[in-house]
């Protein structure tokens, strides 16, 4: 793996993990502006707790050196969260920046996923011969 690819992987991964740990804690505390956003988007208060726990677990999972299958699920959850956030904002008529920001973060998560070192990827399954 080239040095640039390795550095880019770690930068995107750390940014995503930090964003999800911070917002996950914000969901659990809850920070007032996050609670107001969730209410604005029509989500019930208990959903903040569920989302906060999932965000923190996903952030930890993408940082773990092993647990390749768990890491795949964590990246999928991150993409579901961010694209869901963008669609929720769009559906509520929020300004374009509020829709674009989670999509930009999703692109960082996608970059992190694509740049993973071989040791952090699931090996492809071999097809069964017929």
C-alpha cells in the first residue's frame, strides 16, 4: 500500500470515527441543538439514544484492527445513517447545505472503506462450482 493511500485511509477513518463518536455522545447526552434537530426531523426522543449507541459502536468498529465482518457492517451503518440524514433533511425542506453536508461525510466514509488495507478487508468468497 502506498504511503499516500495509507495516510489518506487513516485521515478519512479518523475524521469519520471522530464525527461519529462526537455526534453519538451528543445523541446520548443529549446536546440541545442535536435534540432540536431530531425533533425538527420528526424523530422521537428515544431514537436519539439508539442512534447514539450505534454511532459510537460504528466508530469503534472501523478503528479495530480485526473484526472484518463487523467493520463491513459498521461502514454500511454509517452510510445508512448519513444518507438517511440527507434524505430526512431534504424531506423537511432544509436548505441545500444541510442536505449536502451528510452526503460529503458519506463520501469520506466511502473513501475510508475503499482505501482499507488488505488486512482490514473481508476476503472475497470463492464461487461454488456447479
